[in-house]
C-alpha cells in the first residue's frame, strides 16, 4: 500500500502535498516481520514511479521494494568485486598501464 501524506496543522493526513510525496511501504501481507518505511519523493520521481508501476502492472510500493532489493544486491556484488580487486593488487596480480594500452590497441586493431 502506498500512502500519500501532507501536514495539516501539525497532523499528517492522506493527501497530495505540493512539494513532494511521502510513501509508506507496506509489505506486511507478504512478510509479517517487515517494518514500515516512509520516503519523500519529488513530483517528477513520483510520476516516473507511477508510470513504471502502470506499465508493469504492479503497485507502486512493490516497484519500490523491488528497486531497493535490486540496488542492495548490486551494491553487495560491487563491494565484493572491489575487495577481490584490492586483494589481487595486494598479492601483486595486476596489469601495468602500458600493458593495458597494448591490449586496447590489439583489441581495437590499431
């Protein structure tokens, strides 16, 4: 469930604020141990989210949850790859700048 909120006299009411959207991500039905998270989105981001949700036939909160999961998976993979690269450098396994240049020339056929 994606909830839109705005502040009125210090209280949050369901509405569409002028400056941004506040989304409440509710994954309680699928995963009972999940917690609620609220995020604020600029109108142009909210429009993009609504378009993607419509095009994929998904609820906006599901699109956001999938995007977050994909981002975190990629971030974890990237950090591991960086650590592998640093470990290679530490063990003396690397290619010199000159060798990289030669390889590029060979690949490009120059």
